[in-house]
C-alpha cells in the first residue's frame, strides 16, 4: 500500500505575499552564526536533538487507512495524521487508532482544511473554514463550535490571515494570535492579529518589512509552483515583466511558542522577535554575514544566487532548529539544516540532503517534519521504505524497542518516528 508522503500539505494557489514598525530593543541579542557555520559544515546526529528515538507503527484497519500525502503532528498524548481528505488521531504510545476528527464540506460543522492544530488552553482542535472561521472539535471527534476571525478593512480591502502548515494559530490564555499576509497587488499594513476566543478584535502589530513594490497582477509575466524547500514547503514563484521576482508561501510558519512566549519571524528578515505587550522585542538574530539578503532587495534578479533566506525556525529550552535556503531563485537552490545550542551558543550546520544520522539505534537516517516546544521531533516513514532499508542492511538487529517493526508488511500504515 505505497502512499506518498511529503513534509507540507497541498497548498492552494493563493497569491499571499509576506508583509508587516513598532519594535522594542533589548540590550543583549544572541547571534546565530550562519556565516561561519556554512563554511564549516558538520554532520548532524539524532543525539543532537534528543536522547531517545522510537518507532511507532500506526494501526492498520479499514477504518483508519492513511491515504496519500499524510503529515504528522504530536499532541500531548496523541498523534495526529492528516492529508487532504481526513484527520485521524492515534495513541502516542501504542499507535492504536482512536478516532476520525470532523470532515471537509459545506455543512455547518465542516471545515476546508484537515490540518488541525491544538489549543493547549482547552485541548480543542481548530480547523480552518474559509473565508474567515475556525471550526473546533474535541479529541473524541465531537464538534465544539465555530469562531469567526475578525477581518479589519483597510483602504486596499480586507486583510487576510495566513494559516501556517505546521503550527497554525498561537493560543495564549484567552487570546488567539494570527499572522497577516496581504494579497497580490495589495498593501498589508499589519503583521500580527490579536483576537479573542469569541472572535473579538483586540489589536494588530504593524508590518516590519518594506512593501514589495512589484506592481499589480497585470505586471506578472509567469507564475510557477516549485517544491523541494524543506519545511518551507512548496513555493509560488512569481516573475514580473520588469525582471523582478518574488515568492508566495501559503504554508509559511511565522509564529511559534517557547516557555509561554510567542516568537515571530517573517521571511526575508534575519531577526526573531518575541511578542510582548502587543509589540515586537528582539530575541535572536541570524548572522548571515556576506550572505545577507536585505528585505528591500528581495525582488531583484541579479546578485541573489549566493544569498540566504532563513526559511524555518522553532525552538525549545535546549536548542533552536532552523532551515535556510541558498540561491532561492536559482534552478538548483540548496537547503541546509541548522542547530543552535542555547546553552553553549554554538551553531552547527549541515546539508539537509544528509538528514540526521541515527547514532542511537543505527537505523535509517531521520528527517524530521514536525517539532514542538517540548523538544519532540517526528516524521512519517512508509512501512515498505523501512522494510526495504532493513533488507538492504541485514546486519541490523531488530530487537527490544525496535521489535515492533517485525510486524510490518507492505500493506501497513506508515510508521511515526519520534525523537525526544
């Protein structure tokens, strides 16, 4: 039962452009040294991420068959698997199927996207319903209500809210925080939206990077959808008749949480901010040195082949994991993984193609596609990919915790690989 797995969901061709000056300064900002690390590439290992690695085969029955393009998320005690058609919950320890959550459609309890995300305050799962609602379900699959997202009007029309592919909206006490993304040809005056559980507007944070200035839809000469950018997912590459170019990334994750603090990082900026008192406070800075890509030059076609775009970041108490792209607009962009140790303040960088070497069980390389602030990392691997790897490596002994892999066959559901 070969199924395709990709790290990011199916994205609609929505021409959403990054946006976002009210900031606070801090006296000491930690520097994440990409400029030096890229000159001294390392070999990243699973032990750099955590102390244990666990393989969790997901139960395979007619009621929980996992289709094409599934993605994985970790809840407190459950595993969420979703694709374009369904959202399923499995037990985090055993992989046993629990329930299906909600459904796509047009009826009052339906949603548009199966990519749900957890509100840790009430343990409910939230799903996007176009154009401006969040549909709630509990973890037993029971419908729990709808929230209407406030949509402030501007002189250029309604501001749109991006629904990131990995983490979704951020929940803090009774407040929900979302990331603004403006439509093509529109100016977006804000970056962040605060609203209540009842859908009441609270505040916004003005944008922090200059407008693209690329013109209107009629100025576009070509649009292409490109894949292979790691956790950034697929991008919409736009080229204009004046020679400029830009990208749209509907699944870009700009917000995450660590120790009850909300972090924020836009594309084409090298600064991670903390949202504090409805303002931006600098938290960390990526030192890209000679590879720096100024936001005001992000549409230029010349002299960008060696510049770096920090495309993804997330942190826990131990480290900050990030990815960056070198040569974004070239035919063969290069993706890198990076780890910044928050205690030693040392940065290690490796080519993403090399993945994380499993130095704990000596099994196949680990390519994480989900992270959380608890220090858990996860990926989905097809059962037959594991079987093929084991056949090619007969010297590997399948015993103790790995003995669950003996029950796999080609018809089995995918296996969750969990590092913590």
